C-alpha cells in the first residue's frame, strides 16, 4: 500500500436502557431447522490454481528436498496399488480429466501431475506416465517415485507442466494432454507415445501454436494463452482427430474457452486454423467427448445463465456458481458444428439447480451423449440464494435420448449444522457440495458414476475432517473424501444407492499421530470397462462393493490418497507425499431400492400469513431410486404453538413410480381454516412420512410458520461523509460482507492498492476496509451461553442472528452538520433483548474520516436478565498487495 492508515474509524457509544418493546419473536431452539439460505452474490470467488501463478504459500510436512519418501514409507489404509506419488495433490480445479484408460489392448495407462518437492517456490512439477503390462502382470516403468517422466521436470520457466489427461488410440498407444511451459510461455500441449507403454514422447510433442491465440474471435480478458486442456483422440472411417477444449489463462475474472482441432496422428498431424471461440466462463467446467462408433463429437461446458431462460448463448455475469450446462455437437469429427444447446434451462425467477464446476460427459456405445454433474439447490428469494450451502445439492444425469434430468444421488438436505459448536467440514475451493469430481463410464451394458463424497449427513457423519475443523473451526478444505459408485442399467434413467469404495473414515485426523488422514480425492476412471480375456491382473487390487461378482468386466479407478485434506495450492493445506492409487471395480449390477426425496427441503422462515388467513402450497415427494416407492402414511406432529393449524391433501397410502412421473405433489395447508386468529406468533410442526424408502423409512419434514399482521424483512441503506461511506441494515449489520462484488461502502479510505497478487479469492477488492461488523449480545456462560450477532453466516433466519422489527432510515437533509441514519429496532432470536443503532456522518470535509454510531440495548422481557455481555464485532480487511488474503 502507498498510504498509511492512521486513524480509528468508528466510535461505539453503548447506552443501556430498561425499556419494553412489543414485538414478534420466537425461541429458535423450539424450531425444526432446514437448510439456511445463502445469497449467491455474497459467496467468495476462487482463483484457478495452475500455470500462471501460485495462489498460496503454505508450510510443508517435510524439508524442501528432491528426495521423496519411498512407496513403502507412505502409510495408507485406502485400497489399491500405488502407481506413483506426488506432493502436488491438486490434480484439477473443476472437472477431472481422464487419467486412466485402455483401448486396443488390455494394457492400462495412467498419467498424473507429479512433483516430488515440498517447496512451493521450487517445485519440479511435470507429467508422469505409467502402464500396466497385461502380459507380465506388473507396472512397466516403476521408477523410484512411480512411472516415468513424459518430459524432464526442471522447474518453472525451464520445463514445467500440469493438469494432465489421457486417451488411448486403437493400437494401444497413449496420448497425453497438459499445459506445458519451457521458456516460451504456456500452451496446451499433446504428447503421443511412440509405441504402447514406451514412454517415448518428446519427438511426438505437439503444442497449440502461439499464433492461434491472436485469432480475433478468441477473447483476451486475460493472458493470450489457453491452458487446462481436456482432450479426446478419435479414430473413425480412416481419419484421426485429436479434439482439445482449453481455457484462457486468467485467474482474476472471466475467461474464454475455445476448441482446437488437430487432424492426423502423432508426427503427421496438423492443427486446423482457425480455432473456434466457444464461450466466456468464470470457472473450469468444460469437456470434450468423442464417439467410438461414428464421427460424432460433443463439447460440454458450464457457463452463466443466458439472457432468456433456455437459450443456448450464455451471458457473462461474473458468477462462478449461477450457471447452466451447455453442449454442441459435430457429426463430422469437428469439421462443422451444430447450434449451442442448453441442458438445464434455468430460470432465475424460479427455484431450481445451479451447476458449479464439476462435469463429466461420455458418448456411449448407443452413440448418444450422456452427461453427469453436481448442482446446488437454488431459490429466487433475496435475488438468488443457495439452500444448505456449501454442502447440499444433487448429482444429475442427462442424455439426449430422453432429454430428461434424472437424479443419481440427492443430498439436498445435507446442510451444515446450525449449531456453531458442531464440528463439520467441506471440500473447499472448487470442491463445494458434498459430492464432487464425478466421472462417467459404461461397461457391460450399464453406466457407472464414480465420485467423491465428503461425510455422510444421512448417516449422521459430519466429522470426517482434519482435526483443525474441531480445534480452529477450519471447515473449508478440511474434509476427507471417500470414493463412491452408483450404477444404472437403463441408460442412466435410474440409479441405485451409491456404495462406498474406499471406506476409510478418519475423523479429526492429522498427517501424523494416532489417526492418519485418508482423504481420497481427484478420482479418474476409464471411459469404458474392460472385458479381461487373457491379461494378467492377478496382482491388481479389485474392490467389489457387491461382494459376489464372478464376471470378467472391470472399470479402472485412479485417485489421490491425500495425506492432508484440501488442495495444498488452494485450501491452506500442507505439502505431503501422496500416493496415486489404482484399483479395479467389477461391472456390478445395480441394487433395486426406492429412495425418497422431498423438495423444497423445508417450509421455513420467512413463511408467514395474517391471523385468520389460510395459505396453500405444495411439496414434491420424489422417488429418486430405482424401484417403486410406497408411502404408507403422512402424519402431523406439532412442536410449538397451538395445534390444528396444519393440513395436507393426502395422508396416504401413496405410490410413487421410479420411472415417469417419479413424484407426487402433496398439498400443504398452512393455518388451515384460519385456525390461528391472533398474532404475532410463531408455530412449528413436522410431517412424519412413513414409507418403504431404503435407509430412511421415517422422514421428518420441518414446517415453520409466522402468523402476524406483518413481517419485517432485512433492508439495507447507506450513509456517507465527503470521503467515505458505509452500508448498514435494520438488524445491526455494517459492511454487508464486503458488499460483494462491488465494495465501496466499507470505510474505504484509499482505492490505490493492487490486490491481484493476493493468495486465494478472485474477489480481492481494494475498496473494502470494513468487511463486516455487528453489535453482539452474549448471555449465560459455558454450555448455556448464547451469542447473537448479524455478520458472516449469522442472519435473521439463523439460530445466532438478529431479527428486524422496523425498516431503516437515512436522513441527509434535516441536520446541518451530519447525515443521520437509524437501523430501526431489532431483536435477539429469543426476543429477550432489543437493540437499535443511530449513525452520524459529519458533512464537513475536515471531519470526513469517521462516522459515529450510537447503540442502545433494551430489556424486552419485563423481568431481570443477568449474565449479559454486549459489545461490537468488527472484521477489518485492510487491502494487501501480496500474501495476506485481505480485500
């Protein structure tokens, strides 16, 4: 920074009064809670780790050295043979590339992004390759750290690569893609092996020409380099094409994605000119898939919603999460392309689902496109919110045969615990939602989805985390992953209940000590399963979730057994030596079971009606399993308030098919018949749904209702001096969480700090000094202590937030010396204590560098309240031009 901050900016005057306030309030502990709503615009933007810049600096578990641990020294309970090791655990930002496959022979090929050094400033990152010899039943290369090097790993600026993927030709020769740099800048690069398993790549390297990046239609919002490639090698009707989709090297904002086409094989191939600009995106979620039975090829990508719902052309909005899913098709190996198509057809005015960054696509043996992806539950409330962020969602399948989105796994009710004392964790940067990094395969007439799952909320498991989640509350990036598999035997229309492949529950673990972390992440699977005819796989590890498979079809799985959860280059994890492990999964049959999902996940705050007035709504009872569902009964259990105010259209029995339609719309009648005639009052109940659903025969569905003449929603206003301003709301908050994405209302004294070299978030903002602030009320002590405030994740709907009673006011004309602001009265969640805040912003230029606020606290009970501590919480994010993630 070029100027010093030299003054304290806000004065807090606390004035206590024993006054009485008539207001609506409800004791939160009596309520059944569903997933909270998180505004999409308030969520942080992640940087893409990769070629152009590191995104963080983190400690290592071992001295900086090029001498790694040997295989036998890496303790691991996770299944599989160790193919190699890497200290660079983070194999991909968003979608995974294929890093294991076979074709033409029974040789299995592997590649991974490899480093053997723990010093981030001196990494030897590169591309590693290995192959399983089906004749001798062993790895072909088996170097000291696994496999062989595709190129010499000499360090940044000399010979450096990463974010790799592979495909295999019809003769069994592998081809590998990565972005590569050896002194002339970054570019997506292809390596073709000379012979099957030979690891002789250098003469057959083909880099996308730098001149392509100057083609006018390629957008240049960042560097003129296209990296993070995903590729397919297609052989059909005597022709060979390598298809590449890659993204612009830009970690600070929207980036172009483009399609590149190389015609011909290894040394005789040439790049088509010009490349095709595809879209502008804000995350890394694009793949290409090519048919093996025709000249068909499809591009699939994630991008922001279009201007008109369902349109094929996205509109760049700068959001990493408010996305649709798109695709394009070519029938002539990429020589010409059809129109852009929108798979998800989202409408921002309606509830729905939003893709983030993970996607997998496959053109199956039916020559039809199949796509799987995860998505967060979206609500239009408050301009767009996610329910249960950052853990809830659904894993989806779509194909062009049915043109239907079908559920592979529903985890929409997997919300973080509302109690701040509960331990929980999630995947962190580019691994939001409880299910991530999925890949799709076909084998023996069935489709298979393999994915990472963090914890198992349905089974009550929240704590499969690094111990920092408990000791320091570090939820992001501290979750241990498990690999799961789900199977469909009807073209992806129905899927069975996912089964755990790794089974390494290590709660509150560490990289040393009694409980060692088993964070199984970044999986890749073969595009198609292999029928073993005469290959030697006697020493290969087979993980059979059925326990009884006797066939000869197998899918190959490669993954990182991370010794410390989270990406070392993203989530402030530490550098460890991590094995790349391989096992085979038999092409098992699905297990038939009905699975009940209810949406929305709750009827909750701020649902309200006037006294004596009934309101009607519906909930969807959906069967997301692969067998018929029978709901025997639906009953009402009243939790708080009077009874008799809740009705339903059908108490059962109800039968719900697993085919189409696979849901039943249940009418729900709130304050039925105008049963509650006076208010304000908050009431709570639940529907108990008894069914034959697998794993959860009794489903408790929460319903909360406010009956009042009016309900005050949160509102925001701003107040300013001649040189700075703040934004505040009517429930005590100041700063609005950095007022994302624009800032500017956050006591920003100077706007001259270059924050582009900060470590983590894309949303570094030099106009944010005061990120978030709020008064707080602490009552009781020990296990009985309750803390109420309004900042970070605490808002008017959470257990520890504040509830507004009035609208805010700003008066800039009535007072000669200052602008005046007033929050209006607001309450702690149990209504026992009320507060209000007044703001005074001097108009004189000489007094422009401070704003005075005056807070009052009221006893709202009429009785004595003891053990009360009040004060203010301030989160100052003074912008930084390096290292610290402020701004």
